[in-house]
C-alpha cells in the first residue's frame, strides 16, 4: 500500500520535482526542477568560496605593485557574501524539505484513491485557505536578509579583531579571535574601567529617567483629573507641547539654554539670585551637573507621554470601585493607594517595561544634549554622560573599533532582553490578561 509514497519520497530526494512528476503534477514538478537547476548553478560557483571566506576571512591583503593596486581579499566583503550565500542555502534546504513532504503527501492521497489537486486548484486552495501564510512569505524573506542578517553580522564582528589601526580592510586582513574582545572589555584595565563606569551610569540613567517620567506623568494626570480644575483642555495642550515638537529641536534648544557661559538659565540665576551668593552652575561641563541636566530635560520631554497614557487609563477605572471605597470610609489617599495606583500599574506595566528598555538605548537625549560630555580623562573614548549606546556610536564612527562596539552591542541586547523577558513573565498584566475586559 505504501508503494507510491516511498517511490515519490525517494524520487523527490534524488532531485526536486521528480516526486511531483511521478504523481502526475507536471507544472509543480517543473517549477521545483527549475529551482534546483538554478540552485546547482548558483551554489557550484559560490558555496565553496563562501565557506572558505567565512573560515579564513581572506588570505591576501591589497598591495601596490608598480603603482597599481593588486586584487586582494576584503575580509568584511567576504564575510557578508558568505552570510548571504549561507542564508540562500538555508532557504534552499527548507524548500527541499517542503518538496519532499509535498511529494509524499500527494502519493498518500493516490494510495487512498483521492484525486490530488491540479496546479490551478492548488493555487486556488492557497488563495482561499493559506493566503495569509503565502502573503507573509515575502516579508519574512525581507526580514531574514535586512534584519536578521545584519544582527548575525554584528554578532560575528565581536569575535574578530576588526578595528583600527592594524585590521582595517582592504590593506589589512581581519582574523577570528574568539572571545578575546569580550575578555579585553571586562578584564583589561584600559577598557574595563570605561565599560563598568558607562554601564553603571546607563543603569542609573534608565532607572531614574523611567521612574521620574512615569510618576511625574501620573502626578500631573491626577492633578488635571481632579474635580474643580478649570480649563482642563488648556492644561492638557500646554503640557503636551514639549512632546509635539520634534525632539531634535527641543534638545538643541535646551542645550543652548543650559550653556554655562551664554545660556539664559545661568544668566537669570546670576541676575536674580546673585545677591544671595548664587552664581551660574556648570550644567553641561561638570560630570555631576551634566547628569542632573539630562535627567531634568528628559523629564520635561517624557512626562507628557506618561501623562497622556495614564489619563487614558484613568477613564477606564469603573466609578463603582470608588463609590464602594467611599462607602467603606476610605480617604482620598486610601482610594489612590487601593484603587487608582494598582489599576494604573496593571494597565501600564508593559509600557513601563518598554520605557525602561528604550531609556537604556535613549541615544537622542544624551547625544543631542551633551554628546556624552564632559570628557573623563581616564575613560576610553567616552564621556561622563555617555550611555552604552552612545559609547558604541563613538567606538564605531569616531574610532573604528568595530569589534569592541559589536561586543558592547551584544551586551546591551543581553541586558534589555533579559530584563524584558523576566518582567514580562512576572508582570500581572500578562498573567491575568482577562482582568480587564
């Protein structure tokens, strides 16, 4: 009884499409045949060099002979081309497996006496029942090459010595160095001092910026929602303006306002409080005050976002919960602690987690406001307010330390991914999804 399925399986294993032709599905079989024929031509000319390239990263650096550059291996181009070829190979293997399973499935129908779909019927079946999957195939391929491949490339760079001045192609080759880059980052004093300093400030920054903007937004939202507050529309509008203006403009304006020498803030402090012995503050030039400044400015930009979010949540809290609390004699503070705060936290916990993750990578707030400065003398290419992400930017674009930047990027990913996964699994918003319908 299994004579058809075994034959179809073996034939489709020998060559794509043979199984379909054996099952009398000639058009589908020809399509599979053409795919394998093209694959043989492509891989016969590329696969060998791709494997050689990803293993060796090239063997001949560019040289100049009699004033003419001699063709040579470019390690990074080799790595990218090798990755592309290997991804094509993975796609081809997936298609091959689909081809074998399809041939076996159709053969099983033949054994049961069921007429298999013709080519047009197969297309109609896909359009009727597998339309979403078919339509998602193209975006999935795009994600594979334009999202996943760059990530894999970045991860692989961390295991090479791709950095200036001795390993920048095409005049120099790049080599695999294993975990040496990570070891240097956490144990070599010149790098580890900067890494732990920047990492500590990144965590402090992420916690403070998340807590201040969230609870600042909660406070403002509660104040505006109070009975007796007039012109609520005006308050909402005036407080959302900092968020409505492009952040680039807001932060650059703030950078000028906090300028220690010419900024209006210091000039007003000196003018109106000079009699009390107060002068201007080194807002952007002192390491401590620079950190205070970026926290304050981030509150100014971030509080409106939390305010709008929490105001929306407040409108969803059932009124009878407050009435029940009033019947029990609860004070305003008790109503806030027992009803308002748990409901707001329950609804906004996922956003809070994302805000924390976003603040770890908040490049704009730091780079546009302080550029990571002021400079710290014993730091390696980093300033007092640099986050890991802005340090990574400087390592890449200013210093060409690509391997070290890749290692930092992997560490950022591990921090954010670990924190997010842990909190998503622990947050009641996901454990009790049906609490609010």
